[in-house]
């Protein structure tokens, strides 16, 4: 199947698509990227998080297409651990305030150059990793300085399908979106 045309494709400059074509690993922050960035606590002090289902399928599509997915977060959360385990995310680094160092540690085990990685974050602790990565990504509800340094700012807000938008970007740039969508577009038997 040939790759379908995403409605966002017209907004993706060739330079962005060229960078995205070489990505072999995407590392993601959690709060503000996979969630809306708000912290919810019950009356008993239990933490609650809402993850967008579109993002989850996007991460699975990336892995099925041979693009590794990692999560690097400053907070430690059993909910994040459960969600990443449910999705089959192989690389989860929690409690990591220095995201660039965490990203470099991960890269040293994977033998990848910085140009082959994308990093997606929304706030100042993410900025060094965004600047280090071959493709720096953020969301419109991210901090203004992060938006200034990112290669691409999604149309979708964090927690509202932004990771899925980036998944479509990477798959489109690598000519793999059609394959990722093929099973959903097969005619009824």
C-alpha cells in the first residue's frame, strides 16, 4: 500500500522530513507530552494520570516499524511504569532530572549517533535533550523557550495526541505510514 497523505503533511517542511527520515529512536517525556501535564491526586494522596490512547497506538506503530521508543521522565510513577509495560516500551528511565545525560546513557547502550534520535519534551529539564537530539520536538502547551529550540512543535497539545502526530511524522518521512495503516484499511472479507 502506498503511503496515505496526512492532512498535516502540507505543514511539514522538507528539512523536517529529512531529519525525521533518519530517526531510529524516539525518547519521550511523560508529564506534558503523554499526559496533559497536570498532576492529579486522590483524597488519599494516590496519584492519577490520564494517557491518550492515540499516543499509545502511535508508539506501538513506531516499534512495529523498527523505530525504538524510550521514555525518560523526572518523576517516578507506578502508573507510568504500568502504562509503558502494557505498551511494551522497552526503555523506561524514571526519576531522571538530567534528561540529556539519561539520553546519552541510553544511546551508549544502543550504539546510535545523536542524529538518529528524536527527543520530545515540554519544559526546561527537557531542553538539553531536545538540543542534543538530531530531532527536537515539543508541544504548543510547552514552555516558550523549549518551543524556540525545538525543530518541530506539534499541532496537538501534550496529552491530546501529540505523540501520535509525531508518530505519523516519523512514519511518513520514512515511507512506512502506509504499512502501519494497511491492516486498518483492508477491505472487508
